[in-house]
């Protein structure tokens, strides 16, 4: 709604990953001339992008290569909207990163932040911490903390955003959404989301293998396989979910 009513809005997607969010926003809003810039450590693996996905000097259809940790290469008050997603596991000074994002926002611009609570929750099991999927992810969070990362930042995401000096504290809004892990939900859309989540969890073990080994967990592959098996067998009873925290806030007026 914010972008749909903002003709010519300048949008920055921080940590754009595959570029999917940036491309979808640009494709959805050509009529209001929204200009989207996506930044990440590497180019996203997409062959083309809409003409309103700006390149800021790189080849047409590409995105900026940039490391948020070293600062954004844009002047103050450049963008109307800054979108941040899934950076908790990669940025040590999380609030400093948010402050840098707010720096490039125009006064009264919007900051959108989405983070996942990496611990698998179970809606119907009293002792969820005893279940392997949750144990597996808890060890992952401990490994992140060992590397100096704020692994639990998502649980207080609104507080982290509100702590940024230039944010209007009264504008901070938190929306928490539970996404099924597996196809147990009974609703076609939620079942589809659940299958995607379970597929992501399957790849998750490979992605964090070295991190877990550095943390001293040398049987992480076996543990991950057992967690997947438990999800396949017990998902309908325990109803496992991943929780996503979404925060929207505005920058103070000049």
C-alpha cells in the first residue's frame, strides 16, 4: 500500500539475495514508476530484471554489489523505502546496520524489516525443546552467538528498530506470522507454504554444516536427517512452525 500510493518512489532492498523481492516489487508497480535497487555481496542469479530495477552504473538489469557491514554507498536521505530481510545470521552489529539503513532513508521514509526466529516452534507440544528440529536449530543459534552474532534478535525485532535514533518510536509496528513446517495445516495455501518451508529446512542442514562443526557438533548431518524424519512422522501431532517477525517503521521528520 505504501509503494502503490508513492509515484516515483526510490526503494532499496538490502541483502537482496536472489533478487526476487526487488523484481516482484518492480514488476508489480510499473504504473507508479517505482525504482528499485537491490544490493548484496554477489549478483543475484537472475537473467533479466525489469527496467525499473535500477543498476546505479552497473550493467543493465543487474544489482549493486555492496557489503552493508562497511556502509552503504549512497548519500543521506536517498530512498523512500528500505527493505531488510534475513540478515541476523550475517551481521554482528545489527542495530548499527539498521541505523545505516535509516541514514539513507528520506524523512518520513519507511523501513521494512523481516527476520525469521530460527528455533522451530511446536504449537501443540508442551515440551517442544525436546524435539529434534528445535534442538537442531537451538544448536545453530548457539553457534551464531559463538561467532558474535545476535542470534535471538528476531524475538525483539521491534525493540531493535525502535532503538535506532532517527526512527519515530510511535510508528514501529510488529506483525508476527507462523508458517507451517510441512503440509499439516489443512489449508491449501498454508500447505503450499509448509511444503516450501520443509524444503528449505532440508537444504538448511547442508548450508550450516561447517558452522555446526566449528561449534563442535560433528554429527550435524545425522541430527539434521533425524530431525527431518521426525518432521515427516510427527508433524501432524506437533504442528511445527517457523515464526517470521515483520516490522515497519518511519524515519523522523527533518
